[in-house]
C-alpha cells in the first residue's frame, strides 16, 4: 500500500464504535490490523472498478440477492485491490454469507464483518470518517510540531549535524544524509552502528530507487528497510535523506517527517555551501599568493594565514607540487571541483590544494623531521578515488623550504620538473629533481651560440630533409629514442610498418653521419633532440617558415 493508505485506523477499532456493538467478525480476524482510510458502499455489481486501497467496503447484499455465491468470487478481487475489509448487512437481501466466501476470506486474512440488520450506513460512514479525521488531525499536529522544532533549531544556528541528531532522537532510528557528491553525514545513532562507513558504496545506489520512496540494504548481516526522501540544492543536484528502520519500524508520521524535513535540509545546505564558497575563494587567494611568493615578509604571511584559518607552525618544512596529467589536461572547472573534494579530506592537516596558473597545485607542510612520502601516498590515494585509471597523473614536487615565505622557490622548481618531465614523458607517481638526471642540466643550459650550434648540428638536417621530401625523419628518431631505440614500439605508436620505421632510422643516421654502434655519437644525437624539445625557441618551429 502507499503511504496515504496506511493512515486512518484498524478494522479492530470498528468493534469499539457504538454503531457496531452487534457486529461479528466472521472471517479474517488475523487481518484486523489493516488500516482503514475511508468507507465505500457496495450496491452495484461492477464496484470492483471503483474501489481503492484502504477502504472499508459495506453492503446490504443487494448485488448478490440472486447469487450469494458471487461474494466468494468478489473477495480475491477486493483483496488484490487493497481493500481493508468487507461488511455485509444480512437478513434483508441475503439471509447469510456463504461458507465458501468465508473460507476464502479466512485463507487470505481478509476481514469479513456481519453487520446487524439495524445498521444505518450513513451513521457508519459518519462515525468512521470522524475517527479517521480526528486521528489524521492529531498526526498532522504532531508533524507540524516536529517541523517547527527542527526549523527553530536551524534558525538559532544549529547546523546539519545537529539537525540529524535531533531527527535521530525524534524518530528513534538512524538518519543519513547523502549529498550530491556522495559524501555521507551520519546522525549519532548511525555513527554507533558497527561497520557503517562514510566511504561505503552501499548508499549511492539508492539514487536509483528514490521514486519508490523505500529500499532495502544489508548492514551488519541485517536486512534493513530504508525510507528515502530526495531534495535538490541550488544547482539542482540531488541529495538524499535516508531513515533506517534499525531500532523500530517507521510509522507513516516518520515517513512524512523525512519528506517534509528534506526542504529544511536543502535550505541549510544552500546556506552552508554559500559560506563555503566564500571561504574557499579567500583560501584559494591566500594559497596562490603564498605559493607564488608574493609575501615579502613572514609577518604579512602569518597575518593572512591566521585570517584564513591556516596557521603556519614553526619548525615545519614546506613543499610545493604540481599535478601533471599524462593524458589530456583536466579543465579548470573540473580541477576546481576536485579541489573542493580534496580540501574536505586534507584541509588544515598537512596538504592543501588550489588552482594556480591553470594547474592543480598542492602545498605540503610537515615537521622538518617527518618524511613526505606518507603524506604524498595519501594524496595519490585520494586522487585515484576521484580519477581512477592506470596512473593517469604524476605529482611533480619542488624542493622543501624551511622559511615559509620562500615557498615560491619550491614552486619554481616544481614548474621546471613539470615541464621537463612532460617532455621526457616520465610517468612515475612522484617526480622530483632526482628523476630528471641529465635532462635537468639540458633545461638549465642558456640559449647561446654554442648551445644552438650543437643542437642545429643534429636537428637542422633532419628538419630540412623532412620539409623538402615531406618525410618524418625528425619525428621518427624522436619517438625512436623515447622507446629506448625499440623499432617495434616506435612503429606501433606512429601507426607505421616496422620496415618503414627501420628505414627512416637508418636514413637519419646516414644523413647525420652517426654510427649507430658508436654509443657516444648516439648519445649526442639523443641529447640534441631533447635539447631542441626543451627550448621554447627550438628550431623545430622553423620548419614551418
């Protein structure tokens, strides 16, 4: 039955009404707990098309005056329609209710009442509906009282946590909030349930069942019914409020409370998110100024840090890192959403995130005697949670600085590592100066005549030949060194035939007069190619002129 069908009172209450003092339950006494929400009078043969769930159907027996056995055929249909009970007034049109009908009703636990001949149907309808209306009015009053109490709690500064706690106590069952980002907020009773995890994957699937309003989940080897209410935030993202039948069965009033309170929770989340957005902007600006080295004095830095709730501790070492995506780079908007999620995990601990010059940056602050590897491993774990895949990113870490106002030096080093590692296509989870090796020296070489002469000695002949003959000698030899001189892998990446790549490599060696068996000559060619890639004014751009 639906929620509305469960309101009203039970068939057993009928026996307490003065108009039913002579009423007898002939069958289905075990079904007396079925709720009644309205009364209907059956005086036509096709009444089955007009009945609704939760009705107490009464009749004089007129439709069955010529065929009392038709009652037996009617009962299963009424039961399927959700009718709560059937009352038949005997002695006027039928003398008694057929035994076959009573046997069927008994098997189905469908209550059948024999009404006394003196029963006046209008009195029955009035008496029952008065009882129903009184009960509904009482429940509506209690619902309003609950809603007012929770509204007052939020009005006087209570947050989402306090609201869930009040609902937990009010409904005597655990309450769970699942926001649009699948972050879980638990009421105190939910916190106490062993095995109930904030990071559990059991909650998001409930989004598929919100139209039903109810679902079933398994917790601690118990099959639990969950009442679900959905509401949207200002961005029309869907949030769920979940009531678990853990300590007691939920009533209709409890279900209505969950549905009504969803509006309050939605408004509070909008207010909380608005505050977080403002705070996040101040924090982002502070972190960007700090990482970029815009604070001249430590005093200025400390003042801003305290104002943003990010106090700087003495004796700490600070490292700046940049995330390098191995595939296509994430958009700034996507990275900003990622910052919000990461900040909820790491903020005010040892790692802070922001967007700087279009890149996702992190600032690690640790005691000078503590290893950075553990903190970075947690950062990688959290990154993988939001961006799963086969190592699609690396953290390019700058050197540590003890003086916090000099964090800009670590940032400059991180940018260099980010740039060089992308050219060399390093894919280690964490990359620092030690990984760059000789390529670090190539990056630091000034753009002077001798450097240009060494580079052009190997690069220009290949580019000129490609431009004249429309070939790919330069790209092939570059890819060839990328794959450690493996022709098969080079051919696969360039979508070329193995023999074609082998011919191009041999042609490049001949053109440059490099002996492939001479390690020193091959090394110089490889260094020249890398040097050309690292310089913004590299000659590979001249081939278009």
